């Protein structure tokens, strides 16, 4: 029997053997939570300042054989292995099964070729997402705990919807990254045949695509929501409005953390309708309200939440929205921005850099370092800005009116 536990940052997943001196470090490694007051640079605490040293060391070891470069080159293939298994339903079938299954059984259940399924399953074992054992000469496959938790639809922490969106929407867009860099604009027209000016027309181009996007957002806050809403003590804010709150996943985390506060999701009418139809939960204390925060009025509140909203737009549009929030916000109230922040020197985190490229290829905005958020907030009247790096995918910025 062969049992291999899943490793969060697996070493040499694509190459069986690396020399002992080969450098391997996870480019998405997280940082401990930290809160910085307005104007703080704190460049010294971030690994971004050591990038030059690490890159030099990495380059020296890579001269013997480019293990890390080859791992990066093949990253899209690894992603597609996981994406394909999710789309085919491999993880759901294994989760339902009470025992390990053969490739033949899985292929029959999922209507695939045996040869193709066996290769896919073996690759999933290779990247330590599945486990395999051999009984009487037959390979039997089963899921790791991580696969059951994050990759099967039935789990409360499932990232299945996020993966489907990455595979079917983001992946085709990134195929046009060269044109995005050359032109400096999104690739919605080339990828989907839709005008580049209206990014949400592309995102909501059909009921199916709208559901995929909302599933992505829901997965994000199921995963990161608790860290975001507890980055600061928000118990002093009695009325909280999540502008563009989509499925209400982040709002529900807010309501759990601050039960004495009222939490409202404010979003477009079609999003509110779909959220209540497909993403509602029992004993839900979150209220939904329809509207358009750009063209219409926004409800009064003590705290406004903008989660992955500011990064969608160019600065002028962000300033317009923040001024509107400032004018509506109650004195002593505030705004909570949730974004993937770059380091001040823009040398990381790599995940934020990749998200910023995604804004180039899909939207009109960008990811920013703390100082840019502070400047934008100050320019619209907000002060006493605090920044918290959660060490996860998204960070939090709190500003007071």
C-alpha cells in the first residue's frame, strides 16, 4: 500500500528527484497578520526585500538543471489536471464512495475512457491530491482529506465553483495575455466577443456565466471571509452594508463575528435575485437590498464594505465611488476595503501580482500597495487608515470618516 499525505507546498511535484542543494520555496508563502497605521511603509518586514538574494541563490542552483523553471513552465498543466478532475466529477465520486475505486470503475461511472482516466488519476497521485493502493494487481484510488474538503462539491469549504470559473473563464482569458500586455486593455472582446468597456456585461454574459462568477465569489469568502472580518474589531459599527456583496458569503461571516450588528448586502437586482435563489442559507440574518452603487443611492450605514471592488476600476471611478460613500457615511463611520495588496516596492506577493495581471486581462483596474489605498482614501475625505495583511489571499484596509 502506498499512502502519501497531501503537502500544501509540495516539493518537485513534476520532477521525481531534485539535488539536495536545489532551492524550493513556495511563491505564495503567507505572512503573519500585521496592522500598520497611516503612512507606515514597513518595507523591511516583507520578504519582498529579499527577492534579489533569493533569486540569486535560485539562479545559481538552477544553472545545474532548471528544476524550478520547469516546474513553473508546467504550472498550467498542473492546474488543468485539477480543473479537469473537478469538471469530470472525480472528487465527488470518490467522496461518495466508501472504499477506494479502480480507474475502470471511475471511468465507467463518469463516462470517460479508461486510459485517459487512469492517466489523469495517476497525475493526481503524482501531485499528492489523490492516494493510490495496489490490491491483487489493481490500482485503487482514493481522495486525500484536502481533496475531500476543498475539491468535492459537497464540502462546506468546497472550492469547486472557484475552480470551474478559473478553468472555463479565466483560463481562456489568460491565453490572450500577450495581447493584454501589448494593448494595455482587457481581452473580453477577443476571448468572448464582448465590448471591453463593460466588464460586467462580459462577466454576466449569460445566466450560466453569472452563476459561475457568483460561485467564485462565494468560494473566496467561504475560504478567506473569517480572516477578513476579524482583521479589525468592527463591533462598534452597528449598521454594516456590503456594497457589491454578491452571494452574501462575506456578509454572513460578518454577521457571525458581530451578532449585534445588522448586515446588509447591496447589489444589482439580478445578482440579489440569483443570490437568494441559489446561495441562500437557513437562519440567515443577512438582509439583501437591490440597487446600483454607481448610478443610484446607497443606503446609510456605519460601515461600508468594498470587497474586491476597488481593484476592478481605474482610479477616477474608484474616487467617484469612495466620495459617494463618504458623503453618505455617518460621522464616525468607516469603509473597509478588501483587496490583495502589493508590497510597497511591488516585488510581491506573487499572488497579488498575478491578480493584478488578471485585472489587466479581464477588467479595467489593478492591485495596489497600501500607500495607494491610503492616498485614495485620504483624497476622498477618509482618515485614520489602518492596514492589515492577513497572510492569506486578501488583506484589509479600514478608514474612518
